[in-house]
C-alpha cells in the first residue's frame, strides 16, 4: 500500500491501518529509541509514545517526506526529549551507567568462549564507547547514530533532522573526529 492511501486511512481513524503501521515500524522505532536511551523498558515506553503521537498528529503530516521518515523523526525527538528530561533531573548519568551498558552488551554477539578476561575487556570497551558517545554534542550524536547504527543514508538523516545533506555530512565528520580524539585521549591516559 502506498503512503498516500495509508495516510488517508489513518486520518480517517482506520484501526487496521494504524495496526499495520505499528507492526511495520515497531521494531525500527524500538531500536532507534534504544540506541539513544540504552534501556530496553524505557525504549518500549518511548515506542508507545511515538505511536500515540503518530495517531494524534497524523492530520498534521504534510507529506513532505515519507511516512517512515516522519515516524523516525518523532522517535528521535521523543528519545532526545527523554534524555534532556533525565539530565535536568540529574539522574541521566546514573540511569545510563546502571542500565545502558549491561543491556548494550546483550545486543553484541558473544563469541569469546566464556573467557572472563575477554568478557571484562569487552565490557570496558562498551562502557568507554558509551561515555564518549554521550559526550558528543547532541546533533552529532544523533547524526552519527542514525548513520552508523541504523545505516541510514545522508538524505534520510537530513530529512529526519530537517536539515541539508551537506550539514549531515559535516555533523558526521565532526562526530568521527571528536570520537577519535576522545578515544585517543582516553586510551593514551591509561597506557
């Protein structure tokens, strides 16, 4: 079904069409939210919020982008808003360190033969990467995450962030440089 027909059905309040949208995009939205909040339960809650927002706001959808891009933009915005709220409450660092690293580990395929030393090294690498990623400016973190983890094109990222492709290229380039510099400084200190 093409987006236009589906959008018309959603605007009319067609429940089967809405269920179809949820089924089609639920996993993608959940993964997107999880990459930002690093907590599965929170990502599930945000996913529900995203679809509530889709249902409430579909009449405002102008059709300037694909429906999937619009849904992704809502997911990114909800995730970032959640993180901002957590920072204001001074709980973000605590929640991120307690729940994010352990659950991020579950997503990485374990192929270490249950070697405790390798497992410890892997946990440390994940912890350091999370710290460095979280220290990036928000727009760089979003662009880099959408590019590297979600494998989106620069055009798709530009649509989600409502910016130009060249701005996305610049954000990702700066994110890579910042990550490289911060990781270099971190590992240089401990060597």
